[in-house]
C-alpha cells in the first residue's frame, strides 16, 4: 500500500483532466455507502431505514457512471471499449439481480434489512426458502463485481486492462480497492438477505451476533475467491446471453411462483420443498432450451454414381 501510494501518477496528454481525476473518487463512494444500511447485529446499523433494500439497489447502480467516466476521459480506444463493456455488463446483470430480491421481499413483507433478518431467524434462511433467487443473485453479483468467470471488463488478453488502462499510482489503487470493497459489500448483502444475517440459533447464542455475521460474510468472500480460482473466463456473447436468455426469464418465473405460494398460504417447509423442486426443474429445462442447436445437415462426401 505504501509503495503504490508513493508511485508517480502519470496523466497522459489529451485526457479530460477534470473527469479523469474525478472518476477514481466517485467510484469508491457507492462501495462505501452500501455498508451504511447493513445491520451487523441487532440495532447495529448506521442507517436503520424502512427502505434499506431499495437503498442498496440504488447505490449499487450508481457505480456504472464513474466507470464510464474513467473510460471516456482517458482518450484511449481500449479504455473506451472496456468502459462500454462494463456498462453493458453492469446494466444487463442489474436487472436479474434486482428481480431476484423481489420474491424474498414479498415473503418478508418489508424492505427493512433488520426485519428481513428477524424474519429469517423465525422462519428460516431465504437461501433455503428461495434457492433459485439465491443462485441467481450470487451469479448476478459475481458479474456485477467483475469477478472471474465474468471479468469481461478486464480481459487482459483482449483489451489490456479495461477502463482504467491509463491510470497509475494512487488513482489505480482506488479502482483496485473499490473492487475488493464491492466484494466485501456483496458478501455482507448476501449474508443479510439470504443467510440470516446475525441470526444463529438457540444453542449458539452465546457467541456475539456480530461474530456470526462476519463469519458468514467471510464465507461468502471465500466463495467468490474460489470461483475466481476455478472457472475460466466467458466470452462476451456468452455472458450477455446468460443474463438475457437465462437469468432474466428465471427471475420472472420465480416471482410468479412465489406469488402463488404466498396466495395459497403454504407453510415455510412446503415453500422450501416446492421452491427447490421448481429451481432444479426450471434450471434444467431452461438450460436445455437455451443450449439447443438445430440438427446438422447431412451431407454426402461421395460423388453420385455416374449416369448411363
């Protein structure tokens, strides 16, 4: 950290200096703001508001603007290409990310993150009640964080380093720190919405609630690191197709079936069973439909018999 802070900040000629210098500052602000409404323990949220989930969605969507600012102001074709890919990826995956949360908000009946955690303590984690939404949220969150296998924005083999190609020194470190701050923020959001937050159980209440929250958050962080070290990078067309052809229809179907289960008044154990079966069935059927290819045309490589 000390070394990168002491490095020279090189600014190329012909850049828009005002926008170029403002982008690293603006990009880290949404990452830090997301922690304002996270309840680390009962009553331990900096901002306890009834629209906490909406606040997270709104703050998370702002990060696209400084990304485009950095790419456009660099006056570099590779930076601009990386910025446009970042904007396309973020906007595409923001839609299934938001829609995957709708089902659990319908079940909890509130957008207050503290009350959502209390609902999970009483009725079960949403990772079990909404397994399909949990999978979609995790995949979309990985794409939002620009983590492997969805790090199309920084495809070094294709566009050097993406929208921050021209940045160096402390300005580059802000982009790098923002990425990992977003990972911790997304881990905290997954813990709050799907893993019961600070909730533990009647036997484990002797341990402070904040310890359980941090343990779950680091478990999610290890999951993101595990994926980065395991899976290969997708192509840009595969990434866009996954968002629009696969995840978006599944989120709409999940909202529809969740509304039916709530209207029928089924107990939570029935919701778990029905949701798990539907999740497995929908993923299998939709994967077969998306990956289907027309039958290859049969061709004869031998000449026809000569005509008399």
